[in-house]
């Protein structure tokens, strides 16, 4: 079997609100690049990547993988990821590995999870991911901690989720701390609480917020300050586990992070950590050094969510509920539409392969929607309420 072609398409799907974060605003839609690897036997593997329109970047890699066997992932990895530094991009490689594993599973008649160790659970608990919103359903913008607590309650009741994470670094840090205080008061001591300012706070501010939250017994404080040194400084000063999807988010920085004592929990990501197999390598290292692992979300659609679920299902120590922006999406590009939440969980697709199939009618619809709306990553995550605003790391 050989790869004979690559097809790449960019699609955008509407959200139920505009989502604010510390470097701008998702303007009412997410966009993804969808990859199809086509073999000489007619088997097609699906992959997905975010970060704006990646069609050109993936197409540059096409000559490196055409003619290769999709079962020979190490060779593909060497040619795509290791061989030349200015084309090397783990995020692109992650989509390619995803598609190769999808092909392998379809050929063997087995789910992707069986190819990377086998599932130890058949469903993955998920969180209520809280973003400060513009243009909420029903109108208006989120303005205070009570608005976020109300959103958390809505998601808890509608989806059955029993953990939350606040995307912080948007409002006053102490108002964001108050969100977690309200949620602890409303939902009790067993409800999982997390906060993530994406490294935008100064060490001093992160320590102030962390000390305020210590008595809430939160699950973790994610990327409280900038860089490995910032995380390490906060970890020394605050009695809350420090998590990251930023520092480290690649193998090159994992050793220094462990030596510095920068983090307690690493959030796995199929793109930063070189695909599902790379996540398994990461997990082995974390196990060796008694570090925790959790699951990161990157605004994925159904293809990547399926790959995330398969991967998480094979990791025994991944007991924390997974991140997902998924509940903000209005639709999906896979047959059957959005994967359902049941009792706060999403089931691992059964396979073969990833267990999802593209809905071509929706692909065409959301390709047109992307062409209409455009690539907001290319024009920066502009804030429509503050046209002259730009992020300042450590400004608070």
C-alpha cells in the first residue's frame, strides 16, 4: 500500500458566541484545515489541523510522503518532521499521523485506539470550558463573574459535565478568580475547577491569584505566567498543581521543564506532541517522573476530536476530564453532526480507524462559509469592541 495523493480543504463552522481570550477573539466561528491521504488501494485517511489556513503548508509536504507506505510512520515522521528544520512543524505532522492511523485502522478493521495500546475506557469525561463571550445566545456580553458562573451552571445542567476551566487573562484577574469562588459555592467541593490565563499574567499577579484560590482545592492552575521560568516561579510560591500546554509543549523543552520543576501536569495535544503516538511517548516520560497528564483542546472539529478520544482512552492515568471547545460549535463536518455528550462524557468512536466519516454536503457548505468569512488567524484575533487593542504579556 502506498500514499498516492493528498487533498486539503479549509472549512469554518459557526459558534454560538464570539469567544474572548488573552490574545483576542474567536469571531463567531472556528476554522480548520481538513486533510485526506489517498492510497493506491482506495483507502482514505482523515486528519485535521487548526491555526488558520494550512493548505499551503501541508501541500509543501506532499512530495515527501507520496509513494510511502502509511504503515511506515517512522519513515514518514523522519521525512516530514526531522529532516529539515525550516519545514519541520509538529502541528502539520500530527495531522498526517492522524490520517495514517485512520488508514491503518480501516485496512485492519480495528479502531485507532487498538493501534496505540487499546482502550481502557469507552468514554471520556469532558469539561465546561468557560470563555468570556461577546454576542451571547439571547444577546449581550459577559461582564462579571456571575455571568461565567451562570454559563457553567447551564453547561452542567445541559451536558452533565462536572468540571470547568475558565479561559482567563481577559478581565481583571481578581474578577476571574471570583468566577472559581462562585462555582465552588454553587457546585460543591467535588466539582472540578481550573483556570488558564495562557501565560499572560506577571509572576506577581499569578501568585496573588493562586494564593487566593488555594483554599478552593482547584484541580490545577494552567500556564499562570510566561515561560518555563514563570511557571516554575509560581509553582514554588503557590500550593496548587501547575499545568501547561505552553511551557513545555514540545519534547525539546520537556527535559528543562522537569529539571526546573516548572510543572506538575502536562496537557497532551496531538499537534504539539507529534500525533497520537507522540502523546503516548509523552505519557511514558510523565509516568517516569510522576507528572500528571490531561487532554488539551485546540478548537477541533469531529475528526480531531475522534483522534483525541481514541488517544485518551488508551492512557490509564488520564483521569482528569478532557478539555473541549466543542460545545460552542453549531455543527460539525462529520456524518451524524456533532458528537453527543451523555452524562458529561463523549463516547470513543467505534472505528474502524477514527470511526468518523466526512459529510460531503457539509464540507461544501462550510468551505463556502470559510471563503465568505476568511482566515482570522491571518489578520490577528481582532477584538471588535476594542479595535486598537493588542495583548501585553505580563501587563497585569
